[in-house]
């Protein structure tokens, strides 16, 4: 393991260092009142220090846990660093978590103080405060609506800073004391606890040291040549490891600038104004952007549509080759250049991707078609495979070695091996300390010699030497006749269609594969408008016979492509239905990072599953739903089921040929 | 952690008093001898069945209709007639039952329009858009951005309002009224045609406006749940007459009010 400079082995130390070396350069920006406000590294140091000393005054001590709840705002990032400067451990919580989930995490982590964004989060804390006896002060960023609240425990962010500034101004020794506290922090200390949303069971608190975070960040910066000139936008949940490393640790290590959007709804506009150079997003973001593009193009005039279709075809043929610096005929290059001027450039500009040098997709497998589309139009999109337990990085694709279906090679200092059951294992300096207060779970996941089980099944592609992930190891199942079924593989094929938002493939321990599908309201709604399909609700649209026809056509195409893949031919979809409600994280059907929870869904929709395998053509279902304010209601529906014809496996033909 | 309501303490003296106001259009009596007051800092609801004279009442208050008899005292100044322009200058802003926005303009420009009365540089200065005129515009823009932030409409700042859904247009209209920094804000059915979520949002904004800016608010609303939750005092009109004036809880139990809402034929005593 390579060592890190002990003078720069924590984020607060890096902050002081950066303020000294690149103090005049921008460190963080926030769009507020319609204008980008910038803080340089030295200004940021002053803000963090004032808040940190204020927290000290409020009684936050070394080793204490404190919660961070809210969106991507500079002050919440400052709060993380301010607490770490005192040796306290931040525990970021998903801002959209309902009170119940929040109560579990805050109680489990034994937080003694919380820094929250606004009234919404304060209300949640008030609602669960009787279950959090150890929780003391609650600091809020946005005062709006909180004027009439009892301020015995509440305190505004700027008031904490005022406390700190007063102390710093009045007591000359205070600054030295604070700097001594920062210097007392060591790379091996616990830096943060991140609760993973978890596809099963209660969230687990992943403990990372400063060294974990800093070594991973440094290696990632080196891997992609990231320096202080990068601009990134912070828009993913603070409680997600990706955002923590990318918008916080990597920025401190490289000295680049992090931009906080005005509101979650303005990210695209804000990104366009900044022109980010390095991006990190789950596949969903690229999917949604592509869906939006396709929907808009379908509504565009005939000339524009023809132009778009023509140049996208050119891009699909030559774009990736040009991006990979392969040999391309001059004519094709010229045509691509024109396309770039007319279509690709404006398209990328529309979504604020013009200046991107490196864009990563991670968190889940991306549809190969989506991936190729973005590369074809000249976006250097790469895949990355990571885990909270690894401080993100396990594998990534180096520039020029891109494949739509792999996740790349092990990143610097990471070792990867495949267990006998197909599970992927890794070992690296980023490997976590353990799950907080859960040694049994830690032992389950991490072997004594430091290997971590990812829970994902995969293999190294013989052609490229890259890792290929097929599914969760525990989700890979077999049909009754022994056919291999990787449900996610099938689902991802379905989700490529813009009309399909989510899909759930089931079949392990059954005779054949069935699918439950969620339509995408944007795409299908726009289709309905153009085709005079009248509907009054999501439920009605989802159940419309013509929508079923359309989905059936998509599934038919998926079946054909599965049939062509030999081993996957047996996983063709025989029956399907369109769900009457959108799968939602508030109902526990998706995780907070928007991954489907297959087991939970099959249980919850058991009557539908039975009907799928029972041969019925309709099924009745009543499901409980949770509204955003926490109260519950029920949705009842009758859902239609369709049969599909499977294709003959092409592998059989090949056998005959051989 | 929430403090007990301190509303009673905050409610000050009367900001506006309506005394014996009557209004007739030809032979139709829209308002008959109506008197009530609106106190500083309160949220005052005006309710009543359809055609009870609620909107007429608002139109009288902001000077759009001159009353036939009676007088109105605003900030201690009594008057019988006033031009809407004067009312606006005096600190009365309103929103309309059927939106009255500039549909071809952006959200930002619509709300900027609400600042027109506060701009002092003349046409030619604005044409040059330099020096003092620019400084003035920047200052007003800052205020408008605060309102945009307050109403959480940053994402639609540069969208033409004609393209926005109804609920958001209502919010923009509220923004334009707020841009005038009014002492008295008149809201004519701010939640008409909204779904539950939009109503909840709008209710929160109304409460926040009242609390944060201390703006006195008079609102007409049909949704009784909203009225009962939001308002401090309620005036009930029926066929142009005031039939009740009390707290929401008292109004709920009032015999006359129940009769008016159940639609019992008039003139037949119970």
C-alpha cells in the first residue's frame, strides 16, 4: 500500500493546505438568487473554521457522531469538514428518507447533533425526536418558516458561525487550538459513516477512514488526469459514497471546484452555465436525457427530424471510432464534423455536456445502446464499477479501452479476483473498516486476509481483459429446467426502450420467465398525445390495450435478441403485465438510489405473480401506497396479462453448423 | 419544539375598515351595508356561496369599483372612491380569480412587472439602460430573485408563463403581487382548480408570506378546509349581506352560515 503524506492525510488538513497554496482559486460555487456565488479556498477555510469553532462551542467532541441531512449546498459540505476538523464523525442521511428510515439511522449512529437543510428536515427530526434521546442541537441552513419554532434546541447556521467568529476574534489561543485539533487527526482515524440504502434488510453503516477516502481519491484523480482546473456539479445525494468522494474528497485532493445547483430542478440549466468537465452519474441520468431527446425529436418538424436521424446514423457508425482515435476515412470524418456542428454539438450543449473530458456512469449496468449513443455523439462516457465498501473505485475503463458491456480494469492499487461461485472479490487501500456496530455482517463480507465480497456475479472478458458484471450473485437463479437466469440482464434490455421505466423479471424456481413492466409516463404520455389515446390517470394509461400492444412489441424484440445469445435464450419472456402504479422508494419497492427490490416486489405483488404463472388473463390487486407526508392509501386495479411467443434459440443452429 | 401560537399578540390595530358599504349594478344589489375590518398582520378570509359578492368586495377594496354608499378606511385614511392605481401605490396588491398574467413573457419578467410602480427612472433612462437606470434594475432584480427563491420557482425563471401548468401560473401571479411589497394582499381564490398537492404548497406559501414578510392577507376561497386552517378570522357574505364575522371555529357552527351553505330557500324562516 502506498503511503500518504502525514501532513495531508485528512480533509481538514488538505483544506488548510489548499488555502495556503491555491487560496485565490475557486473552491466551491452555489447558485443563489439566480447568480453564481463563489468561495475561494481561503474564503472556504474561513467559513469552515468559523463553523467548526462554533460546533466546538456547542459541545461537539472528538469521536461524536453528527448527522448531515439535506441537498447539495456548500454549507452542508462545510459542515462535514468542520466536524471532521474536531475529530467528530459525519453521518450523512438521504434527504428524501421518510421520518421512519431517518429515525433508524440517527438512533443507530447515536448522533448527538444534526446539521439540516430546512424546515422540512427540521419537521422530520421533531417528529422522531422522542426516539433520539442522545440528540442535542439541530443546526439549520435555511431559516424560512422556522421563525415561530422553539429555538431551545434549534440554531441557525450563521449563528453557529457567529459563535465561532466571536470566539476566534476574542481569544487569540483559539485559532492555535483549532489548528492543533486538525493536526491531531490521523489518516487512520474514522472519517465518515455512510449508510448504504441496501436492497435487503436494514441500512448498514459503512465506516471509512481518511486514508481510505484520500488514497482512493488520489488514485482516481491520477487515473483520469484530474487537476485543479476541473469543474464538477454536485447534484447526487450527499449520503451516497459517489458524491462524497467525487464532490468532496477528490475536490480537496485535486483542488478542483465543486458547483452546487440552485435547486434540484435546475441541474441541467446550471450545468450548462458552468460547463462541467468531469461528470459522474448513475445510468438513469443518461437514460432520462436520451429519452427526453427522443421524445422532443419525435415532436420536432420533419426537416429537423430527418437531419437528426441522418446524423445520428453517421455518429453510430463512426463516432466511437473517432473517439477511440481509430483510423477513420477522411470523408466519414468530414461528415461527422458537419454532424457535430449541426446535431451533436448543440445536443451536448443543451444538456451542459460540451466541455466534458471524462464522464462516468456507475451504480448499475447501463443499457449498451444508451452507452453507445452518448459515445457516438462524442461524449467520453466510461463505465466504472464501485462500492461504498471500496470507497467507490474497484474497476474503471481507461481512455481508449471502452466496451459497452464491461466495467473496465481494476483501478490503481486494486486487486480483483473471481470466487468459485462467480462472485467478484476485491482488495484495495480503500477497503472499509467495517460496518458500524455490526461485526457479524462485517465478517460475512470481508475475509480475514482483506478480500471483500461484492455480492455481484461476474467474469473477466477473455477478449478485453475487462471485468463484466452480470447480476447480483444471489439473484442469479435457474429455471426449473436448469436454464441460467440473470434477471437484471433481461431487465436492462427492457429498460433500454424509452417507454419502459422499470422492469422486473422473475422466473427462478419456475418453469419460464415473466416480466412486470412500469411504463415511462413522459415517453408514453407523449406517444398517447400523438396517437389520440385518451387517458385520465397513470393507471388508465398503463392498462390501455394499445400501450400493451406497444410493450408487447418491445418484449418481442428483447426475446429475439435473447434468442441470439445462446446461453440466455432460455430466459425469453413468456408472459408479461404492465403494473398499474409506478414503483416508488417511499413504498419500499425501490432503494433510495432507485434500484428495484425484486424480492420485495414479488412478495408485494404476489397475486399478480400467481396470475402470471397460473395462466389467467387478468388479475386483481390492491396495494397500499405511502404518500410523501407519510399517510397511507390504497390503489386497487385489474391488470391484464399477455402471452408472448418465444423464438427458437440460435445457438441450436450453431451447434448444427458445428 | 413549536412555540404556542402568538398570533393574538401580533395582531395589531385595523389596517383597513369597511363601513356600511353598498354596491349596486343597475337594479342588482351586489353588496348591502357591509362592514368589517382587517387587522394588521392577520389572514382574513371572505367566504360565501356563489354570487355572494366576494369578488365585488375585493374590487371595492382595491378601488376597482366605487361603492354607492359607505366608506373605506385604509391606514387611517377614509375615502369613498379611489383609483386602482392609487390603491396599488398605497400598498394594496392582488391576484385574480382568472389569472391575469402576461402570457408571452417569462416568469422573471412577469414578476419584474410587479416592480414597475417602484421604479423611478423614466422611459428614456430605461432605454439607455446605463448608470442609474441599470443600478435601479439590478436592485429590483435582487428583490425579484428573493421572491423567486421564496416561491421555489427558480426552475421556471426563464419559461414563458403561458406554457406553465395552472398551479405554477398561480404561483407566479402571487410572486408578481409580492413584488409590490404590499401592506395588504388580496387573493381571489388562490387555490381554485388546484389538486391537493398544489393546494398544500400554496397554503404553505400564504402562511410563509404572512409570517415572514408580516403581510396582511385577505383571501376569498371556496375550499373550507383551507379557510379553516389558514385564516384568523372569517367574514361570511350571502346575497351581498354580511351574515357572520368570527373565528373559523365559531363560523363553522353558525346557524346562518350553515343555512346559507346548505342552500335553503331564502325568506322562509327555519
